[in-house]
C-alpha cells in the first residue's frame, strides 16, 4: 500500500497585521490537549476476548476484535499486512465509537488520534503528528456538525502550541503566532473575508467487517 503524506494546506492569502508588544491579558495560554484523556484500556488485549480474521487469506490475522464479555470494546486493522496494527477504533458500553487512532506512514507508531462524540460519531478534537517524529504537533478542535473551530500547531517540537488558527463557520478568520516560543503571542494575521478551512486528511477507512 502506498504511504500517503498528510497535507495541511492554507486555501487563502491572509491580510497581515502585527501586534506591537505583548499583553499578558491577551496571551493565549499553552494547555495540554484533552485528546490525550482517552480510555486506553478499551484497546488493551489484557483480560479481553480477542477474535481475529484473515481477510486476504495469507495465513496471518489482519483484523482483531476485542470483547469484554459480549461487549466489543475495540476493532484493530492491519492494512499493509505487516503484522502491525495501522488503525483502531474504540467503543463505549453501548457500542458507539469514542476514539480512533491511525498510522498513516506504516512505521508502527500512531500519527493521528481523533476523539469522537458517541452521539454523532463526529470528531470533537484530533491530534496529528504531521512530520512523523513520534510527537503530536497539530491539534484540531471541532464544534457542532464537525465544524472546525480552531487549530493549534507546534512548530519547534517542544510540544507546546505556538501558532493558533481561529475559524468561524469553518472559515479561517485569524492566525496568531508566538515567534520566539516563550508562550506569549507576538503577532496576529487577520483574514477579513474568511478563508476556506483546510480539510484534514481522513483516517483510513476500516476494512470490511467479516
């Protein structure tokens, strides 16, 4: 299977307006992403009943379903048939998806974590490792109807956001920057007309359920 890079592209030119000096009361604070607060035990095989499937009939499993009693807690898929799981989806007690993970470059490390609203199946926030260095550097936050509301980016790899994108109705309206990476906003760019929000790459579709 061909490895697909993650492309996050701006779709419009921003009108620039630099802030003169920093103001503590307008500083965007660095905060740890809530997306890290997931129940990892749902996809832990320990204590679970594991049912495997070999969809391509090569003698090796490529789909795993995990059950706690009769309740499915997780589905895992190996798309490139290398023995490593490239995609997983966790479920709550009612069988609704609550988060997904994906390994886009098939290196054995997950590059995306998406927290889902069990009521709708839509993402509430998604974290991405866009440079495949093993650390998340982009966090997307979504509102009702999976509409993008904000994006936080870590440009220097210190796992703290230093670029913030703001969206209204899915349109990019402003970007603020921490250029010296001290945790405070240095400048702001506005897009008065609003720019179309970039569409994040979707997680790979799950393999057909046997």
